[in-house]
């Protein structure tokens, strides 16, 4: 079992600055938009474009991206089901802290298991976590193959590859679905931006 508490006699130490204070300073409300979808579906591309547009319009946003996190915080984790679960748990904890700091956090992780995404949601206060399903068919992802990973997975060079040799569980009830196949990148990002706007996170 991952993520079990090993220490006792630990309690949360509150500071003198509240999340409300930070949000007033930033003139926005913190939230986490959890993008999920197959490799190549467009999660990173949409997150990076949305982050750029948010920052250009004066908002504090930050992308947590799969490959980046695996180079540091989670470099001890692989792609077994247990490691994927621990990967998501740690990222959710980091995203929660960043949300508490008042940022608009965009996470770009395949996060293939429903239970892991639900566990991530559970870590957050209500109304701060939103699941966005980047809905792109396996066929299209494989045709895009932006990092050449599908070719390697098909030839057996990458084991446990989501969609090929490991499962992807489609979200049952995501807050947002972005169907990228008939969209250009800007249009996908605009769908995410309008969602963030419509939730009121860009008002102080
Ligand atoms: P992921 O992060 O889900 O693994 P990437 O963002 O790395 O996927 O790759 C998605 C690829 O699909 C990029 O090459 C991107 O340019 C392309 N793409 C084409 N159309 C779209 C779209 N409408 N939205 C997002 N990405 C798109």
C-alpha cells in the first residue's frame, strides 16, 4: 500500500496568511484542473497553451507535467500499477499545496486509473479540483505519436504502455471533456480557458 502515514504526533501548522489573503493578492482563486487522457491526446499541449494565455492576461498559473515530475520528485517511480498510483498521489498533494498558494494549476498526466483520479480528488477541498478529459481516440494519438512512443510500444520496447499494453479507464463524470480531433490547439485551449472563466476563478 502506498502513501501510508508512517509518522505519528504530526499536526498541521497554520500560518497567519490565509488562502483568502493570497487570493486577494493574486486577484484570482486557486484551483487544479486535472487533465487526463491517453499519451498524445494533447494534455501537455493544451496545458502549456492555457498557462501561457493565463499568464499573458495577468494570472498566476503553473503546469505540472508528467515527464518533468518524473525527472525529480518522482524519479524513483516506474509504470507498474502501484508506482502509477503513488505518482498520482504525490502529484495531487503538490497540486493541492499550489492551489492553496492561490495558483491555477494545470496537471498533465495520463492518470489512467479511475480510482487514482478519485483519490486525487479526495485530497482537495470541494470545488477546487476539476477533472478534464482530453478525449482523443487511440487511433489519432497513435497517428500523432509526438514522442515516437507508440512505435516503441507496438514493437515491445516499452512495456505497460497505456492504451497498448496497459489499460486506460475513461472518466465517468468529468467536469469538462475536450474532444481534440476536429480542433486546432488554440481551440482546445480556449475550451479550457472558458471553463476556468465560467467557474469564476479569474476574479479576485
Ligand atoms: P500528451 O501530453 O497528452 O501526451 P502532447 O500534448 O504531448 O500529448 O501531444 C499532443 C500532440 O497532438 C501535439 O503534437 C499537438 O500539437 C497535437 N495536437 C493536434 N491537435 C491538437 C488539439 N486540438 N489539441 C491538443 N493537441 C493537438
